[in-house]
């Protein structure tokens, strides 16, 4: 059975966690692609626009200076503001999330953080954790580590604000794009339990 490592807040190994059956399946690449395309489509602003013939003022003689045949005239079938978002079935979204986490677990890029308790914003504490884990290498790029916490926490978010290699997300906002865009995923034990329980439903 596949296992994932468990670390304490100082980056010391404190054991292993068995990967539940819900994440034991082989990643479904087609569904992963579909989920990423769906997410990116929903993020598009869709504010592009061009002037149509009716929006360009006319002038004497021809009377139709806004015609597409003239320089500065309207654009035929030009882009108009639109919403690119579309609906993706919940079952597909759930399968994609399972596939993304399965891929990280199989690749040794998923770990559990036994406990994370910060009394106040402490960038040094999170920086020390990444350093102890060896996950602070500059070549891995910005946002290379995704830290998933059980619920929104301003203290943790502020502590990570000055660490370009670290991105923080609550378990409810976990998504396929951010998982795949990160080199490694670190989940607090409570977040891990919430995510796996939700995916098992």
C-alpha cells in the first residue's frame, strides 16, 4: 500500500500515513485536462471588445464611414464581452481532484503536517519548515509548495505572504490546477482528513 510521510512543525519525520483507497486509483489524465481547462475558462475575464459598424460615427458623402471596408471602420464579427465559464459535473470534478492527489502521492510529492500552530504571524517558522524539508530550493520556482490547511487562517496566510515558494489554500478551496501547478503538496492532518472524507462520499 502506498504511504505518505508525516512531519512535525519543525520538519522532522514522525511516521507515515496510509493512502486511502479513494486515492489509490491510477490518475485519469483526460479528466485532469478537462478540469484544468474548465478552471482556466472560469478565470477568463471575457472583457475584450471591438467596435461594430453601428458604434463608429459616419461622415459626409459616403455617409457610412463606419463600414468595415474603411480604415477605422467597424469590425465584422469582432469579439464581444462574454462569460467563458461553463458547468462541469460534480462527479468529474471529484474524479479530477482524486486523480491529482493520487498523482502527487504516487510521485512522492504529497506529505502530511502533523500539526501547525502559530501564535502570531511568523514567517521564520514556515521558512524553517521548508528548509528542514529541503523544499526551499529556488529552482523549484514560485508557489512550488502548496500548503493546505483545514480552514482559512489569517495567521498562517500572513506568515506565508513573504515566502514566494509557498502558497496557502484552505481545504474547501483545493483544486486541480493549483495541485498540478505545485511541485509538492503539504496538508495539515485535519485538512487531509477533511479532503479524503469529502472525496470518499
